[in-house]
C-alpha cells in the first residue's frame, strides 16, 4: 500500500467502516460529527466528488491519508492499517449519491477482555486491566461486511460503547450508563474512559453511584436520574465541551 493507492479509497465509505455514520448527506456532500474531536453538531464535511474532507472546527482538511494520520499517528501507521484491512476497503471512485451502504453495528461475540492488543491499548491509557475487566468486555462486532473488535462498555439499553487503538464506535441505541450501589451521592462522567481513570485513581471509593453520559447529546436523560441524589459531583473535562455540559447539568441540579 502506498499513498497514491490510499488516496483512491473513498473517505465516506472508510468512515462508515470505522463506525462513523454521516449525520446528513446533501447533494455531493456528507456531513459527520468530527471523528477528530468531540462535538454535538456536524461540522466535518466530505466532498464525495473530490474525495476530500474539511473539518470546520479545526479549519483543516485533506485526503484520506491526511485524515488517518490524525486518527492513527503517522503515514506509516496509516498505510499499515489500510494494508492490514485492505479487504474491508474498496479501491474505486466515490459511490454515486444514490448508493446505500448498510453500516449497522452487529454484535457477534462478547467475552472477557483477553486480546493482547486491547490490553496494551488500556495500559497506554493508564487503565489497569483488573479495573477494565470489572466494568468492560471484549466485544467482537461487524459493520457491513467488515469485522472488528474493541473494548465494550454497556449502556442502560444494553447497547455498547466500543473503543480500540484506531477508532471509536457504538451500537444502537445510544444511551447513558448508570452504575448504582444505592448511595446518596452520584458522580457524573462524559465518557467511560474518564470513569475508568477515576476508578484507577480511587479504587476503593464505594460511597457513590456513577452515571456515564456516553454522548453529549444524551445529557438531558440525566434529569430524572438526579432527583434521588442528595449530592451530585460533576467530573467533566476542563474544555469547551465539558463546560457546556456542566452548564446544562446545573439546570437539573437543585442546590
């Protein structure tokens, strides 16, 4: 696999294979929630005819190789990833606007975490394997005709948040995750990796319940969950997304 070959692979199809579905498609454009950062409104555009992307939130764009470098880390790793998964990708011009691709996530198998690559991924994230195994599983799944596996974290609706070294995905329906020990205090996290990191730092904390939002779009689902708690602690990222979430949560919290 070289860069010239890689640039011929359709960006929209590749994003779908990686678990990122377009939010809307207009004429020759497909709009996604950016795979490069957290956002609630789609600002990541792919021009199907030119097979180029542009992330308006970052003010940057390019071809498929440019995108995979941002997702994976280097040109060499991007080409290696495409080479190892060449059967999943098609070397052709972008499909016409009427093409329909089934990108539904199908769960094939759920087991205890054992794959070395996933354990190594957790270690690089600073997550102890015994903590991860307590709350997560190794989930094997398919998107279209391609098979994947990753760290799975289950929601209240029995769907899965899915992560591995190269990308993140989720099965449907998206939902929050509540972990209850019948305490009067609840801690709120945006994503499950933040929750796992907290468990690593405070492994013996058993005097609180936990709610993981799993998506900024699901924040309003917390409203009726918070009524029973005397104390609510918000553990969010100190960035624009975290601050916006905290402002919304403050509307639900009675002080």
